[in-house]
């Protein structure tokens, strides 16, 4: 009876991890009976810490709204796309996020830029950083609309507070004057304070032209390129290769 009251109190206090750990200890007495009070308490505290950590990761991944579910342990380093395993493994440790560096990920369509961006985002969430993923065109369009409906200041503040902001498919269209100004405001807020990850089919040398205004392009790229890690991918589209392989497999089976 006393144990049930204790369990209920733990759950009421939202100490779910400790409650689950106590239930486990009760259900497996032979495993825990020889432990002293301090050892059993330590196990309960560890269980609560793990529970809260896992819940935090789940919340961060949900808020990130990533396009793809992509885990670091699933990366195919054997594919010939020019991905430097040592460099990418170094990025997975998260030091670039601690130091508010940026990542610029370029390469032809289908080579896995978005997937690798989502891998880095997933790892960032696992390390406790907040993340938001956006298609570049959709974010810039949303910012333009936000000017008219009164949401702009709130949206800018949200972006400013996000530890890692992802712009996917950067540079597909030349920006309008309003979009350039919005982008400069975002980069000004984040420079030296937060990290930004950009994927683009365009080589970095053409970004200045894609922004469309020399003065604003200089200001934006100066903030973006400073302390940036550059990953340049190459090779044939992975989607096309998988499609061709699937077609060949079907032909063999037929």
C-alpha cells in the first residue's frame, strides 16, 4: 500500500522516470535487494534524468519540423559523393554549434544535401539544441506575408532564439528587395550568436549574384561566410541511382 502511494506521488509530481524505476525495482526484487539505499536512489535519479533527456529530444525534434527522418548512424559514407567522413564526424560532435559557426552544404540535385542537413539537425537536437528547418523560398514568402498581418516581429524573434536555423534549397530564385532586407535582418541577429545551415545547388561563388543586390549581398554573405564550414558534394543523383537499381531489380525478377 505504501509503495503504491509513493508511486502515485511520484507521478503526481511528474517524476515519471523515478516512478518507472521504482516499479522496476519492485518487480525485480532479486536484482535490487542487495543494493543499499543510496545505490537504489542513485538508479532512480539516473532513470529520471534519462527520461527527461529523452523527452527533451522528442520535443526538440518535433519543433524542428525536419523534412526527413535522418539519423547519424545511418549515413552511407561509401557513396561516391565527396563526403569527407572525418570532417562530417567532427561536425557531429557539435562544437560548431557551441561556437556559433555556420555550415554551407552545396552540390548537385539529388546528392543528399537535405538528408545530411537533417542528420546534422537530428544530432543537434540530441545534443540539446533547438532547431528549425525551412525551405528557403517558403520562409522568405512567410516573412513577406508576416509584414502584412502583424506577425513579422514575433517570427523574427523566434528565428533569432533558435540555435540552428536551416535554409534548404537556397538560391533557386533571385530575391526581391524586401526578401533581401529580411534575410539581412535574420543574419544580423544570428551572426556570432547562433548557427545557420544552408543547402544549395548553386556553388558559393554564385550566391552573390543570386541575392541580386551587390551591397546587400556583401552584407549578408559577410555574416554568413564568417566561421563557416563548407561541404561541397558531387556525383550523380542518389535518387536516380536508386530508381535505376530498382528498375534493374524488377527486370531481373521478371
